[in-house]
């Protein structure tokens, strides 16, 4: 069915232009999983009609006229509709369906009233056709098709693009070279776009490459953006994207890091970046390569789930927090635990999040858990030592500078308060979106956190050993909820660091 619809797009568009020249009513937009295409509408006796030829082009039906009987048969596979001129009852596979006005034969073409589409055509297509008159839409099948109305407000130092979304639907904003892509969690969007005011932040606002997206083509004044989501109000939600100019602050290029630090190098860690805030985030998708992690009964692999969540989180952080994000791995490779925290140290991360999925012998166990490092007595002593370990080292180019020499084993110990706060924000944010385990926040001796020279936490996003959770964890919807919760936690954590 869907393939039939796709084929006809080009032809139909030409027809639409030809008919619009004679000041006819606006076309309907046919929304299906494949996208949108126009279906021309004409006025006959003050009623809206569509031509059967156009229906055939868009839906892949065929029509055969019986001049003698004054009838027309529209067929798709083995199903057919029989029309008789000037009779407002049509037969659909022997079942009689009434129309508000009869089919009309004019200029050698047959026309049917708009209600023919949901009442008769839907029966031969064997799918729902939802006719929405005001927005001029025909929605094919059971699609999540929210109404998205865009507005553009141009200020002197910004341009704000606001999308009113009904019913409230999540959206993700992704920055690509020269454009921002807004993707709604829907099959298609029923989109209304305004014309653009004169300005140089936004050069274009148009439907995206997929039926559920919108593309903002950015202009020469655009440098960065901020996304704000307003909670639903009477079932509607609002997403505002602020397009902003470059600030005077210089941007630094991402540091390139050798793939794995040799063991000796990992004994000495550079001092933390001087400024506070949250500018760099390292996300560690647990396991990878030969190391599969835990595995669900249906074969879901921890290493794949963690990577997928990490990528979703990266997109969210980049678009909503404006921080740099690095993944310890962005593919299926094996990394040691120490290599993961070394990666975060080398990138001078302000926060390190390690992502995992859990497993338990007891299949009933489920829910997300958050961990930060345990302080053992030995750790506490090492932590004290770490504090008064400043050493003067010769610097490159002569002179000397003070540097903290920190043993690998004690790096995380210096950040325990901050890590505890981070874990707390993560636990709160997750609890708002996904099921939590009875032990939602825990301290443990986790090797991957030991050498991290910044606030760090490990998140077990759910139990793959629980059948219900295995199914959940594999879905984009659940992964997005986790990513969104982690973003919310990072926003809270940034506030915490700044105050
Ligand atoms: Zn794991």
C-alpha cells in the first residue's frame, strides 16, 4: 500500500499546479508514512470535489467507465467501488455508502465529494483515512500526526522559532552543517509554516527529509542555538529554538587524544581545568567489541544499548547544553576500564558518565540504578594525601609551574562530594521518567570510576535479565527517556557547580 502511494508524488504535484491556476479551493495534503503529497480539490455547485483521476494517481487505484450504464468502477486489487452519475449512494463491495452529494461527470472526468475519501475509498484501501478539513489534510492510516504550527520572531540579536505542537510531542533538535533539524516523535507532522521576516539568522524553514521533521537553514549571523521546551498546556506543547549570534568568547578546537594512554602516563594526571562550569562531558558506553556485557534472553546486548543511549545523550547535550561531548567509543570496540577514565582525563572532562545495563539472577529484579565511588578507609587517607601533593615541575620552554601529581588510585577520591551530588541529580531525573530499582542510588568500588579526575557516576539503565525490561531497553522511546533524564540531571548539576 505505502509503496503505491510513493510512486505517484511527482505526477500529482504537476496536476495541483495546473488546477490552482483556475482559482480552485486549496488542495488537500495527503499525509502518509511516506510523506506528504497534494490532492487537488475543485468546487462544483459550492461543494468540494476531487477528481477520480487524481485519486488514482495518489492511491494507485484504477477506474473503468461504463458509458452505457452511466457508471464508473474504481478498483484496487480485488476490491471495487461502483459509482453512478447523479446518485449519492455508492456500492463498496456490495455495501451501500451514502455521500453528501452525488458524483459528477464534468469535462470528461469524474469527480467525487471529499467525504468519498473517508467513507468509500478507505474501505477499498483497507485503512483509515482521516479527513481534517480546516488544515486541509487527509491522514492515511493510524499515524501519530500532531499539528505543528511554527512562528518566527525576529529580535535585534536573535531569532526565535517556536513550534506549537498538538498533542504535545517530544522533539529533538540536531545541528548539522548549515542547518538545524527538528525531529518530532511522530510518524508525520501536520505542519504550518509562516513566511520569514527579513533577517540573516534563518534563511529557510521547510519540511525536512522525513515526514516528521522540519529543517531550519541557518544564515550568516547564526552561530549557536538554545532549545527550550515548555511543558504541555491543555494537551499542547511548545518548543522554542533561539538562534543566536557568535559571542566574543573564543571557541577552542576539540583536543585530539592518543587512542590509549600508556600505563605510565596514567599514573600522572594533569590538574583539572581552571574554570568551573560544564563545558566538556565524556560519556562512556559500557563494554564493546569482544566484551558484550550482559545479554537479555532475547539476545539484546548491553554493549549495543549503552552505545545507542550514549549517542542519543550526545545529541541532546550538544543541542541543549552547548557543551562538548566525547564518547569513549563511538563504535563496537574493546576498551579497558582504565582506558575509559584516561580518555575522560585526557579530554579534561568536567563530568564523566559511564552507561551500563544490569543483570541479576532473580528475573523479577528491575529498574534503573545510579552508582558513585565508595570511599574506603584507605581511599580516605589517599584522598588526604592527594590534597597536599603539589609539586613543582620544570615546564616546557623553561621556568617551572606547580602541578598536582595525583596517583591514579586516588583521582576520583577528590571529587566524591560532587560525584554524590551528580548521582543524586541523575537518580531524581531518572525517577521522573523510568522505573527505578529498590536500590536506586548506591556506592560501590567501581574500577571505571577510580581514575576519573572529575565528578563521575555510573548508570545502570535497567535490567536486561528482566524480560519486560529487555523489551523496553531495546526501544528508542525508552532510550530517549533515559537520555532526556541524564540531560536534565546534567542541567541541574551545572547549576550546582555554578552556585
Ligand atoms: Zn555493564
